C-alpha cells in the first residue's frame, strides 16, 4: 500500500508526468493503454487509473486527426481559458501556501507537485511574471515589479479560493 501511495506523489509522480508529456509531444499516442505500454517500456510501473489521473492533471487534449483520436500537449499550451482552468485546479489541489516577499513569490506545494504548478503558471502567460523556477515542493515566482507582485498575489489567492 505504501508503494502505491508513493507512486502517486513525490519524485516518481513528477518523473512519470514528465515522461507522459514527452511521449505525447514526440509520438502519436491514441489510447491510455498505449500510454501505459510506452511508460512500461521506460521502466515506469503505472496502472491505467494512474495514467488517467495524470492525463487529467496535465490537461492533455484528445483530438481527432485523419487516423482517429490521439492525445496532444496540455490544453494550457493551446487555449488561454483551459490554461486558467489548469492553473486554478493546480492552485487548489497542489499548493499549500503562497507568500510574496518584495518581487518574489514562494509557493509551497505537495511533494513532487512544484513542476506541475510552475508549468500551469507558465502556461497562463501572466504579464506580471518574469519567470518561474520549480523544485520538488517549492516554486519561485519572479515578478516584474512590486505592483505586479501585489496584483499577482491577489490574483493567485482569488483563483485558489484563499482570499484573505
């Protein structure tokens, strides 16, 4: 049971989700079963349920081409509204605290979730953000100015439901 729980969070989850993104960006993946098989070939022990959850969390699109449906890059890379939804979900599900110190924002996430949150922030392309850096459970957000940091702080708190 502890092994299954670890597979869903932490460094393994981050590595698995990076692998999922790499696969859908570089190959045609038509089904969840194909994705599970491709991850197994990369020596990642996953189930269809885990892959399904990753697809949802990463915001992958299922689009139709001439040969049928396939998974594509995260919706956040293609659609601004989807990008905001992805960020809102990431903030609510994975972020524990948000703190701003001058131009810098520090976001503490659940273990292994910082890259997902930073990716969601980057995908929205907010003008206040100069860039993000993600560790395992911490995201550093660099803003363009003090007023930008204040606006971003209020916006993130509103999106996360943490209006204080």
